[in-house]
């Protein structure tokens, strides 16, 4: 049991901190998803302050009283004002809520090779949607 936990923790740490393929059973799309999610988590780790904005954005995405959810969030502002950091923080919170039946698809351009290619984006989205439905 102890060695299994150490092995699991080590693999988790490698996945969280490095972007190189391992020899375990991670397919191309799952690996890219891990890279994108890690890029978002790293960006969110640097997000500080603006708790009110973060809470408003999270509340906007949650199910409202009519049992309807909002699925669009638009952020705008001057360059360097923190839009990407706020979006990353929102995405991390949304990923935590994913266990409640929410689908979250993190995509961070330039986080891994080919991330700016539309076909790869759509194929990975398809794979993730199919896995979510199961």
C-alpha cells in the first residue's frame, strides 16, 4: 500500500510539474488535457486579490434559481489588467465543481505543442465530451 501511494504521488507530481510524456497509459489527447489544465493552474496560482470579481464570475457560471446555468463569460479590459489571471482562477474553481456534473474544458494556447491548431482543439474537445458523457 505504501509503495503504491508513493508511486501514485510521484506520478501525480511529475504530471503537475513537467510536460514530457511518460510511459504510462496516457493517450495524446489526455496528455494534452493534462498540459492545458496544468497551465491554467499555474496561471491561477499567481492570481491575487480581486476576490469580489472572482466570486462574481463564479456566481455567474453557477446554476441560478430557475435551474438554468449561464454558459458564457466575457472578460474585457486593457492589456495587462489581469483578464487571463482572473479567467484562470475561474477555470480552476470550475474544475473543482466538475465533479458535480459540470463539464469544464480548459484550453491554454501555447501550453503545449499544437495548442493553436483548430483541428487539435476540436479533436481534444470531442474526446473530452465523449469521456464526460460516459
